C-alpha cells in the first residue's frame, strides 16, 4: 500500500525507528538504512548503483525492459542488506523517470509488492521538500538555504530556513540523463550540441522558474551525483570519500574550469582522469552545465556540497510516520 502524506503528527520523545529507503532515481538506485529518533537521522549504510532507469523515457514515454531488470536486480541485492540490519520498516520511493513513464506507477507498485515494501511516487514538490530537509540535517543552522538538486531526469530547487520546510520549491523537467539523451550525439559533445543544450536549459528556467520567489539566502547547497562528483574532482580524490565531500565548498569559477576539461574529453577519458563511478562519465557534462546555469541564475559564487539529501529526508519522514 502507498505510504502516507509527507507531513506527520508530533511523536513521543526518544522513540526510535530503524528504516530503509530505496530511491529508484533516473540515473541511480540508492539505498539508505538509518535510525530515526525524534527527527534526527543516523546513517547506518548508504549504497549507490547506477541503473539508468530513465534510459529512453524522454523519447519513448515508457520504461525500457533492460532498465526495469537492472533496477529489480539492484533492489533484490539491497534487500539482503535490509534483512542483515534487521530493519523495522522499508519503503521504495520513485521520482522523475517513474513520474514521466506511462508504465511507471505500475512498475513501482509491482516492485514494492514483489519485495513486500511500502512505496510512494513523489511529486516534484515533494521531491524538492525531502531533498531540502535531508540537506539541512547536516548543516549548521539556523540559516536560510538554497538547495540545488540536479538529478538524472529532473532538477529540484528549494529555499527556506534550515530545520524547517522550504517556503519556495520548484521541480524542473531538466536532468543530466534527459539533457544528454536529447542533445549529445558526439563524444565528446560538439560545440553546437553544447550551445543547443544551454539554450534549452535557459528556456526551461524562463518558462518554469520564478527566481525572485526564492528570496535572499545565506548558503547555497548542492546535492546528488553531479554535485558530489564535482566535489570529488575538485578534491582530486582517487577513491570516493563521503566525509571529504560533505561540506566541501567549490567556487563557480572552479566548476567552470572543470566543465571545460570535462567537455573536451570522451566519456572513457573522463572516467579514467577523474575516477568517476561507472554510469556517471557520460552524463557529467550535462549535469555540470545545469549546475553552472543555476549558479549564474541565482548569482551563486560558491556551492557547498552535502552528502545528505533526499535519502535522509525520506528516512526522516518515513521514520516519523512509523513512530507516530
């Protein structure tokens, strides 16, 4: 059965729930197992697998059989971890590619039934809200935050005071997988492909986003695969280190320099030069272009990267429901 609304009633103090959340994203399927107590979230395990569920969805409007199989195999493996940690309750959430695909809701329901989990298809606004709440968990407060969450199929922007819910949020049909599939035919991408993608990004901004409503903010926070990959590149990491990436600040000028280097290389060369995870190298240019355009749009000079994101936000929300 479907999970309840995002808001949950007040819960007794010190009650704990151990929960698992699987996020079937457009590019990656991710798992978090966490203990939730009074709205705090203690991560026990996080895993990411590039499954590319959104492959071809922008063109066909349906989930591909290969993509469905990759996600199913991944979820089966995650279930072994969920059982190992004696999780009290588990849920599968889905976002852009499942929202967009005609057969997406059916796939999500079947996946949840097969693995005996709760499930929820998030709206764009819910996705933005959970991403904001998750990112705010690990940052010093109180302060007004602007969240930039560039995903595979969509981009979420949210603003508000840390520790609360965003008072501004928007979800854009703009992501690194969607942009790559729509515009990039060459490897590395040709100049005219880059120009066409930038024109499209700005068009989506103009048509779907009221920048003034976000208001002033004290910190801009970037989450998800593109942002964390850029931090890892800036740090020169040979192996990904969550602790090093979390809280790292990277300037717009530096990201612009990284982008120049990325788009001059083939996907294979990017993967080798920057130790990118499999399935990230072919979409990192598109993701970086979106990040740069957002930073220009909101006049952001530096972006703080958070390893806490929609997974922690969803774990907190789901844990509070189960505690209530």
